[in-house]
C-alpha cells in the first residue's frame, strides 16, 4: 500500500534539493560579500534591540537594590531575633546583583563590537565594497576575546568601580548602620592573588555617608537624576532649570565636572533608597515592636503601589 502524498505543511517543512542548493549558495555569497554602507540601517536596528535589553537589565538591578534595602530594613527591625535568615538572603541577593552587573558588562562588550563595525562602515562611500565580510564570524571573533578578558577578572576587578554595586551595598549599610559612613567597596570584595598590590589604591578613601540632598536647593532629592561623569545626583526639576540646554559646572561644592542634561540619567535605585530612608525617619527607631511590625507588613505593597503610580 503506497504512503499518502505529503500535505502542504509537510512539503513546506522538507525543502527540495533545489531549495537546499539555493540556500547553500546564498550562505556562501553572504559569507564572502562585503557589507555595503547601506547595511548601517539594519545594524542600528540590532543595536536598538540591545539597548532595550540594557534598559531591562537596569530595571532589574534597580528592583533588586530596592529588595535588598527592604530585607536590610527587616533585619534591622528584627535585631537578630524572630523568623527569617535575612543575612543569608542578603548574601544571595549579592550574588544576583553581581550576575546582573556581569550581564550588563557583557552586553556592552557585544554592542561595542557593533559600534566599531558601524563606525567603519560610515567611512565607506555608498558604492565602495569595503572589507567587512561575514558579519557573524567577525562579531564572534572580536567579542569572544573581550568577553574572555572580562570573565577572567576577579570580583574586585569587576565590581570595585561599579556604581550599581556601590548603591547595592550602600542601601544595605544605611539600614543596618544608620548614620555611619560605609567603608570602601573593597571591604566587601576580599583581595585575591590576581588583584596585585595597587588594584584599589584610587578608591581607598575611607567611609562614605550617603547624601540625599540636592546640591542646588539643599533639600531632599526629588525624582533624582545622577551624573554619569561625576558622583553627584540632582533633583530633576532644579537641575533642568540650572542647565537648560547648556553645559555648566556641576553645582556640587568642589566638583569641577562640566555637565549637561545629556550626561544625566534618571536614578530609580537612588529614588528607592530615599523612600526607605524617609520611611525609617518617620517611623523612628524608638517605636514599639508592634508598630514596626505593622509598618513592615506594608513595605512591599507601598513601594509597588508607588512605582505603579509613577508609571
């Protein structure tokens, strides 16, 4: 008995010999063909997708910093008593924030290779052949080396200069040691043999106390925006009025960095730190345990509701 003829779906799933041959020829052509300058548009579309991923990673890191602050607040209120191993939970969060920082760093490396390729294409004329062929293999070759270099780094080399990791440790420290300056990040990143003797000489500057004041108004920051070229943050409304469309000196005392709105970035993690600090101040450290317990029951709900309203 002969087998039934293939259905239309089966026919589409099994390419004919001519289709397979054509695909092989196309792959061979694309592997050898030089990228024209017109390819920049397609490459920028890929870049846009990576930037969306970067934004999601930033949101995830911000949320995790908020959770870390809430856990530290619970540990501070418990005073080492009651249920819940907050110390272990915070240690696990530390591992997770490092993974997110690594993912962001590796994504930046991959995107940087595309930036270089686009820059090279931009120097070509519209009709020039250029010398960039086999884009996939080229990107893999260039990014593999940089990724391997990053992955060989020690934790101190990866996170000592990370602003995200600093904010993560700061929100925990502020809850557990109110009013006390946080030690340098090297305190949380034990030195390994590969770190050498001078890996952190530029950051060993003693304890740091978190400052939630706008340098222009000296009032608590509102909708904070942080500079990407100096360690200062500002209320969005006041810094926008101060800068306008100009480049001016950072208003923080003693800072000579020249900033503009282009180098400022909304700092959701800092906003969460401010909310937690304000709540702690309102509750006071001398309240009853019952009062503190009641406030803790609303910690997560309050923050979630506020974030939804902002969106």
